């Protein structure tokens, strides 16, 4: 946990709050627009990468497409595209995955451990089946 505030500072973000298993920061779009979640070691670094959109879907859809192109140009083709109401594009590595998420009013970019992502995907599958 001691490294999380340093990580936030190294990126030039403003630390907002430190808890036992997470820190929140301002990634440039307001208080708590970023999070470093920890459970013994980092499981997820998440940051909002657009301001909140007043016009919703159109603006966010355009920003998602533009960011996807920029990331493909920078790091290559994604390993997974997840369609749906909140689409995601993922670039998997051996231990972590970079996830671009389109939400209703903003975009997020997450770096998650593959173990965290597998657990998250299991929960999503159980929700889709109506089991939780």
C-alpha cells in the first residue's frame, strides 16, 4: 500500500483518499476519478480518461472509437473485444490486462491483474445467468 501514493504522485495525479485496500485520486477529471485497489498487492489501477459527457452516448461512442484507434496504434491489436451496453476492448499480457471501457457518460482505462479480471468475468457471467 505504501507504493500506491508514490505511483499516484509519479503520474502527476492528486491523491484524494487512502484507505486500507485502496487509494483514490484525481486523474485530471475531478475528485476520485481514479483508483488503485489493493489486496496485498495491486489488483487494479483505474482512471477516468474523459470528462463526464452531457450529451451521453454519441460523445462517448466517438471518444471510445478514437481512443481504441490510438491504443491499437500504440500497443497493437487487442486480444478481446467485449460488445454490449458497456463495451470493452482488452489487451492481455502475461500477468495484467489493459481494459478500455465505455460507460454511459465517460471512458475508463484500467490495468488489472489477470486473476482480478477472471474473477470479475465470472461474476458478470453469473449475473447474466441470473444466479446472483
